[in-house]
């Protein structure tokens, strides 16, 4: 399952503006919806079940931002196939025939939950595969898809950092409107994740909250989502590298059952444009580099 020409060509897309308005990158790592035939044939569940893990249409909500001076990044392969918001080798040994390399992280909480770099389950806990995969298959996906994406994202971040002295990565996700646990309180419209104040200057989540609250959205911070690997890995405020994760409640912009855009879709896209404009007005000098607040 390592031959991706055609089906997954290109595996991801970066759209840079002709002129950068600000060092702000909008990234959609989980909206990919191109499912390789070999993956579908190996799955015990149908594509409708697999798609429950998608951040459907998130890439479309931010797609117009490149025309306004902000680069955008979108992944085309699904997170249920390879999840780029994980460490490169978070792998569950129960999924594979053969021995995993010694550097694989087999004990993370995400692996334990079945949501490693090569996921074992979709978001609602359904097992994906009929049979175990070969280790070579997993490593092949990581080499062909995961690593090129992160190399390209790192190049884009470095380009902005060198040109402006600082960079803001906005990692865009969506969440089911209802959590798995019945004990979980009602989810807000947007959850801002900054790894509890460690992945970006505190000014940035404040701007996001103020802007989106004024537009009528209810806001939460860090619960139930504080930010994944991308937020943690690329966020280094002391070096002028700021990442903030946004989780948008899917009920706001789509019919979750039918997986269709809702009538409010265009307005939500316009509100993301307003957010980008607000972030672009933040004086870069106010972003450090300086030490982030301790948790």
C-alpha cells in the first residue's frame, strides 16, 4: 500500500499568496477525503464510517484565505490512513505482523486509544482493519506521506520566520458536536487549544476569543482539546514560533449525519476571514520572542 501515484497525487497542497500579508499560516491536516482503494479493501468498515474521523470541509472554510495574503495547507489523504497530527512513529504493535523498530513509541496515550500515526480505530471506536498490517506497509506510509508533509510545513514555517522574525500557525480542526461520554458538558462552538499557554503568546488566543465571541460564537479553551502534535511540536514562543489549534463544532457549518455543508457554511467561512484579518493586525513586536507562561 505504498504506491500513491494517481490516487494520492498530490498528497497535500500548499497555496502561497503572491504577497504575504502577515506571517500567518492556516493548516488543515485532518480534512483529507481521498481514500486509496487498497485501504478501503483492507477495511472492515465502509467509507461512511471511516469518514466520521474527518474534519470534513475544514480545508474549504480556509481556502479563500490565500487570496487575502495568508498561505494555506491542506492534506488530501484521510487521517484514518495516516495521521500527521501525531509523532512520526506512534504505532500499536497489536496492529502489525513483524517487529516494529526500536524507536517506535508504542506506549503513548494516543496509541492506547487506537489513534496513533496509523490509526487502529476511527473516532467513535470502530476497528478499521480486518487483518494485521505489515510493518513495512506502516513505515512506507510514513516515509511517503507523513514525512514529506512535515518537511514541507517546516519549510513554509521557516520561510515566514526568516522573512518576518516570527510566525503564527493556526491549526484548523473540527469536532463532533457531541462527545463520546454522556458526562461531557455541551461542547462550545469553538475550542481554542494552546497547550495551556505553552504553544503561543497569550495574546493570540485572546484575539481569537474576542473576535469570534463578537461574531456570536461560544468559546472554550483547552478542554477537551488542548492541541495535538502539530501544536506542541511547532509551538516555541521563546523562538517566535506560535501555534494555536482551533476546533470548530461541526454542527455550526455542516449536517453531521448526512455529511453535507449547511446553509451557514458561507457565513462561517466569512467569519474565518474576519479572524485572519484580526490576527494580521496584531503587532509582531507584541509576540516576542519571549518565554511563554508556565502551565
